[in-house]
């Protein structure tokens, strides 16, 4: 049974699918440069690997990876987002599956790479440990893992609120169809990220720009 937060998030992305990739239109030179840096680094980190991509969405980042990875299994809870991804005509080395990021057994195991772009911020803080444990259970020791997400920029991405009693913060977002959605959107300091990944990781590498951060590590 999906949680209330998951239901809200899925409904939001179901309705956002057709306009989702507008967020990757560079706002300025710096924003565009950082997007390019994320694509370059994830390719370097995951080249030659069999990758489990969590919350693959419309396949924007799958497309950045597909020609260097050995295989990509992309999962997302939103069927409209996956329909957008399938329109990209990925090769047979890519499989796209609908499913729950908190219950990844259906995706298989034995992966030596993992990717989650702009997903960690949507995970309620009380579920971070469960999510990472479930993801790591699908990976082999020494697997390479890559995360990236937003740095908080005032005025960007909707009206900010929180934290609530669980420490979660939120963004109120309006879509082109006029609907409004309050979704979990957490932001992390470098110390928080190191503390989160350290129990599982070797060789943690963190990068932080003005708009985005990334983290890569090898699974212990």
C-alpha cells in the first residue's frame, strides 16, 4: 500500500509528465553548465555498468547514460512519465518498468551501478534509511552509485514551506493545467549527505554548484 506522500507525488508527476523536461531548459549560462557537468559526471561514474535507475521519469537522464552503460533498468511509479520515456526509442539495452522505489525487488538484482536523479529530495526523511537499504540490496559490493538533486535557490521551483514535525520541507507547485500540488522537497547540506552515505560507502565524492549537487560513491 502506498503512503499518502507517495500518492500525492505520483499524482503530481502523472499530471506533469508532458511538461516535465521544461525544467532542463537552461535559465542562464551557469545553470546550463551545471546540467552539462551532471551529465558528464554520471556517464564517467557509470560507464560500462549494469545500472538500476530509480525514478527515471521521462528518461531525460537515461538518455545521457544509454550509450555508455552496459544495461539500464529504469523504474518509475508514474505511467505517464514512462510513456514519455518510451517515446525516446531507447535501444534494447534499456528496460523501463513501473514500480515502487521503496520496494525494488521486482527490478531484479546483481546491478553494479545505480542512479537516482532529483529523487532523494522527494524521500521523506524518516524513509531515507529504508530507501537506501532497499536500493543497496539490489547491488553487488563495489557497485558505483550516483545521486544528484537541487540546491535550494530562493524563488525557484515553487513556494517553499516547512519544516514539519518530521523535518520535511515542501514546495507548492502549479502546473500548466492549473492544478496545484504540495510535494515533499528536502534539501541537504554537504555534512548531511556525508552522514547519510558514509555507513554504506567507500570513496564518497561530493560536488555542489549554485543550482545542483551530486554525490557518487562505491558500495562497501
